[in-house]
């Protein structure tokens, strides 16, 4: 990403949404504007290749190699993260299938399950983008259903029922694939989160997120949780125990760059690979924070259908009276969420929180060609203005600020990128 100085405009390239056909989006600004771009440290990291993936599967952390684990097993499930995550699962899944085949496991003994958690179901197009056409045409692929066909196999020390996907439990080799990115509750996603909430029942999710974590109406978040906080995080500890009781054999996690390419891979024991991955992730996703600006531009790419994460991760860095532009140009809109989503003007999911007031914001502009009257963004709608055209966004910002020469700070990956003091020091 960089600047292109023209005679009358400045052009800045930012990442497009994760599953778009184009990788880049170009924003044009008036020449008088002063532009700062705050990239995360891993923005330009080189992608891994097929050889890197195979080497990781054969040299895991805290586990036997996948091929050895597969010897003598009868039925295999590969759990993968859903359409709200940027993980390009296809190349990893192909390498996993290669190792399974070398261990003597044929295709008719392998199935894939999407870890949708409390999210809405994926469709065929989603499956194809995540896994690739070959896998979709040759292997059965299923959505997780948190409301039905989950079986209880135990209980964590925190009282969370280990109630989990029945198809997963029917298999004797259990593999999962996901990514490690910052998360507002677990500190970082990835690791055991593929199990809790990934393929857990809605009752188990409610207990972990709501009762333990305090992320529900009438409660305060548990003090151990929050962006970048993994050590002693009650949700992580509960999810880790959940994954062990549920018998997850092998976990694969990747880190990504600014354009959602996989750049590092960690695999093996679910908690050991997660711990090492998080150590690297703290650096990869951290960046400097802007200080002097009139307009803060938050672009979402990796989790564009959970766009409120950008406001959550950068909320403490928003200056009083600031104009904030949230770029959410995703035709899919916001994900259906059966725990936290909206299902009416005042109705929501099982542990729904009422929309938060925007407080110190002067104005929130949502730049999107796909506006919604009552979106599932958990923000106060009366202060939000949806604008389809970028030139109108600029005009509105200049009108609200009362001047034409503005200072703008751009956060290219605001949904997974955090200020360095949060990620590096756990503040």
C-alpha cells in the first residue's frame, strides 16, 4: 500500500474485503488534505506456500505429526472457521488431505464441518471460497447447528457444559483449521475458539460468553478479558478445557498480512500452538496510533461482516468531537448472530446487548454501497449516516468539520489491527 500524488488528488490504496474478487480499494483525497496511514507491522509480510504448510504439519508443536496421528484412525473430521474469518483454508485443507491419504485414509472417510458458532449458516459460495471447488465437489461439507444434534461429553471447571457437534463426535480423528487475530473478548481468536464457540451448542456459548465473560445485558465484562488479553483470560481458559474434553487432536492456525494472505502457520496441540502463535501475533497486528487528526478512517477487511469490531478496537483512540468514517463495503451486510444479533428494533439473540451510544463522536459516517435501515451493527443509529459515494463522504466530512483542509488518519485493517500499547503490553 502507498500514496500516489496526482496534480489535484492524493490516492491511497487500502485492502478490500476479504472475499472480494479484488484485493485493493483506492481512496482519493483532495490535495490539501494531510494524510497519515498507520499500517500494522505485518501488513506487507510474504505469504506462505504449499511447502511451508506441509512442513508445519510434519513438524507440529506439542504433538505427533499429523500423518502419524492418522494411522489406524477410521473417520476424520476437519473443522474450519466460517465466512466471518479471512482464513484461506483451501491450501491448508489440501495439505491435510495429502497427509491423511498417505496414512491410508480414503476420501469417503473424511468430512468437513464449518465452525459457525452462533453465526448464520454458510452457503455453497461461502464453502467454495473457503475450501475450493475440488474439495467441495469431492467431500461432504456441513454447517454446524448450535441448536440441534449437539451432545454433552462433560463439563469444564467453570461449569460450561461441553455440549458439542454430534458429527464431530462421531469421528476418531479431529482436526481444526483457523486463524489467530485480535479479539475483543478472548484477547486473540484462534486456538480453542474453533471449538468454543465454533462447534459448541448455544447453551454452552451462552454460559461461556455471557455467564463467565459477562458479555450480556446487565453484566460487566470479566476483568481478565479484552483486546490482547490472553494470559489468565477466563474465556480462554474455559475454551481450552472445553477443547481438551471434546477431544480435539490437532489444530492449525495462521497469521495473516494486510491483504488476508496467510503468512505464518502454527499447528499441533491446540493450546501450545496457540500460545506461540499469539506471541507472534502481538507484533504482527500492532501499529502506531494517530494523535492529531480531524477525520479517523477505519477500514474493515478481514471481518467486514462484523464491522463494529473496528469501533471497539479503536474506540479509546477516538478524539472527542472527531469525525469517524467506517468503510464497510460488503454486499453480504453484517453476519446473523444468534447470540448477539438484532432480530427486531428492540429484540435480539440469546445474550443480546442493546446498541451502545457513540458518546464522544461528532459524527459516524459509514461508507458503503449497501446501506441498511437497521443493521446489526451494535451502535446508536441516530448518529450514523450511510453514504454510498466516496466524494460525498469527503464533502460531508469537510462540512461537519467546517473547513476544507483536513488531517486524516487511516487505519487500513481496523477490524484486526490494534494500537501497539494494547497488543504489546496488554494494556
